[in-house]
C-alpha cells in the first residue's frame, strides 16, 4: 500500500518560513520523481516544484528563488523549504510521485496559511 504523508503546514506571517516534509512508503522512492503541488480555495491545483530521481529540480515561476525542494532517499522523504512566504502562498500543499508523465500517487495535503 502506497502512502505519502505530508507534514509541516502551519499558520505563518508574511515573510516567514516553513519546511514541509513528505514521507513515502510502499514505493521504490529513489526511482520516483517527487513533486509538490498546491491548491488555494476556489482555484485549480497547480504545480509548485519537483525533484527527479537524479536530483534535478524544477520550480514554478511564482516560487523560484524562495522555495527549495530536496530529497533524502535514505529516509524516503522529500522536503519543500519555503522562505519569504506571501499571503498568495496560502493553500493546501500536496506531494506526489511519478515514474513517467503522470503523477500516480498523491498525499492528503497539509495546510499552509500565510497572514499579511
């Protein structure tokens, strides 16, 4: 049974930082690309960041320079370090895993709220 469990979401003031974690089980973590997505109220889910099995990273333009995605294959965990948070970063953040084009596995999400 595949599980992706996010943690680290919280209420933070604008300009603050948070680190999200996503612990994976039931998959060969090291060979999966891991991605972070978010969904704000009334909005579609959007891509935030991803890290390939080889460690290459990709970011949405809206978070470049502020967010950093990383992974620890020994712990089957992917992280999202979020700095200089803005109110528009408020959303439920989801991690996801894929081997090819489609993200196959998704977590339940963790709430990030940034107050102005």
